């Protein structure tokens, strides 16, 4: 009986081991699938003979895989002349350079799309090119004229002093005025502080936008436009009334919950739940960086939790944006915001500060409001 029982256990063990080896997800999975812990760079724009190539699948640098490097989608080959692709397994590509089989040994699978290394793409297509790391861009060319156009674009990018601005090359952007969408196809330095951006709109029209300094004030990346709701909604904030538009309905330091945030032109449209439970929708105009209007206009931490020892009378004055003799400087800042101008004197036993708000002068002695004058 014991021998029979041991034999059954042995059979079950062998049967289980067989199926765990041959039918387990790990052994049955495609070996060239990019794992979840691999590193993907931001998408790389691709230009051919000086013209942007727009594809749904993007190019990336992929690290933490067997063959790290820059990869482009096989489908990119279909946009080139004299190249045919048979997508039945294995994928077969025919070009003037020969016939190539795309399989697990020379490709990777990312989100269901087959990618090949950039060097292999050059070999199949017969194109030459350069990966321009400064702007996360790949320039391809098929002839001398295409090479000259590509080198001109790269030379113009090099002259842009701000590294962040360089990364806009080839990016999809959202233009505030008119709510237009397009891609940056050229940038050029106009002066020390001004850079010209040429943007190819979705309707085929090319427009020019000028950027002063290091931050565009007339457009943002389309990624930011699409994800602004995810960045700011679903969170609690406390209003800084001093830096919000005068028409904003919120009270100073009022707690609100952002239900949704949308961008429309150069305004953020916020739908929020107020502390009394009522819903409210308001607009937040911005000048350059859309995030600034939220970062400046709202606290992310309850001010009352930062100063728990202040009495209710002080907090009531702050909510009403009022001041009183005896308030300290932190309390005045929360109530009235930062002064337009200030001066200070420090002696052996006394520190005097004068804060100016328009025509009102506040006088502090050792950090405590002593008096104010209106002129």
C-alpha cells in the first residue's frame, strides 16, 4: 500500500513538473518582450531629409534589456520608398538592400509593436543619419540635399543656449491662442534672449512662435495639455486669495478639493468642491507656465497645521484678509501676501521693518506689527 502511494506521489510530481516547465507563462512568453522594469527614454522625434515623420508608434532609447540602445518601430520602414513589408510571421522586409527577416533575435516587442535597433534600420533602409541627443531627435537622410537640410536643422539647434528649449524639437505642442495643435519642425536663435519656433499645425499650416528666455509663454507640450487634469485634480488645496484673480469666489485659506482641471487657451478651468460642500467652477489665467498659477495661488498644506498655536481670532482675520496691531509677520503675510516693497533697520536692541502695500505703510518692531499709516 505504501509503495502504491509513493508511486502515485511520484507520478503527480513528474506530471506537475512537466507542465510547469512547458506551460508556465515564463517559458511560454515571447523572449523579446520588453520587460516592465526596462528604462524607456522620452519619445524621439524623427526627421527624414529635413521633414518631420509623424507616426503613431514612437522611437525610444531602451535600457535594462539584453540589447540596449535606440529602437525605432518596424512600421517606420513603410513610410520609405521602395520598401515592402509582409507582417506575417516572421515579418519580412524587402528593400533595395535585400530581404530581411525580423524575428525575436533582432527585434523587441513593446506594447504589441515590433521595434528594431536604429543601426539595423540603417542597414535595411540604406539611409544614413544621426541621433541628435541634445534634442532627443533622429535625423535621417537619403541624399546629399537631405543631409544638408538635416545638418542645417542640427546646427540651428546647437546655437540655442537653453538645453530645455532644445528638447521641444519635433514635439507635439498646444498653442494657447486659437487652441491649435502641431509639431515643432524648426528652431532658430533670433537674439540672445529670443528663439524662433516654427510649428507645423495639424491642418498643414506652418506658424511661428517666439520664445523669450527659457520658457515658452504661447504654447506648451501636448503631453502637459493632455495630463494637466491628472497633475492637479483629486487633491486638496488651500486658497491663497492674495495671488488669485479678484473675481475668484474662494475665501482666503479656504480648503477646496479639485475635481477637475482643464486647459482652454491660456486659462485653467477648475471645478472644485468648497469647504461647505458646494461645487464651484473658476478660471485661472496664466502667462507662461500653467503650473505657476496653481503653485502660487494655492497652498498644498493647511496653513493652520503649520501654525497650530494661533488663536481663532487671528485665523478669522486672516480669512477676511484683515490685519491688527500685535500680529506677527507670518500672520500678515498670510493675510495680505508679500509687500510691494520693504525696508529694515537692525540696532543693538531693536529690529524695525517697514512693509509697503500700495499707499499703506506697516511698521514692525521686533517682528510684531506696531502701527500702520495710509498716504
